[in-house]
């Protein structure tokens, strides 16, 4: 798979616009002037957190901590998240779960 990095414009849910460095996955689509939605990235964080919560509720640890990284990519003209090792150039997310044992 051929990939390159490019600076692309994105828009947050509140309308804020910013530029981010993203890996372009394959294809020769010009995304440098297309305003992309950042919602896919925030949705990914939400869905990964929900999946972790569901798994941890099953095993019921007193406390658990999970750290993962996300890199931003563009595929088919849309932002997509690449789940990667945290640290380095990745956007890191630290998820801490504490079991409520009063129920």
C-alpha cells in the first residue's frame, strides 16, 4: 500500500477549522483544498471507549488502564483513524476504568 503525508483542512463539530497532518492511503485524490469533517476521529475514540467499557464490565477488574494511539489518515476523501501504538507522532488516548462494586 502506497501512502504519503499531507496537510489537510478539517472542521470540528463546532465549526472550528484547523489543518492537520494526515497519511493519505492510496489513490491520487486531491484533499488539500477539501474541508474534511473531524467527526470520524471523535466517533472512533467514542466507539473504542464503548467497546473497552463493555469488555471490562464483563471481567470486572477493580481498576484498568488502557492506552492507545490514533494516527489520522485520509481514505476515499474522508478522515479515518489508524489505531496504533501510543506515543511518538500518534494522538494518545488514556482510558481508565474503575469498577463500581456497589451494584
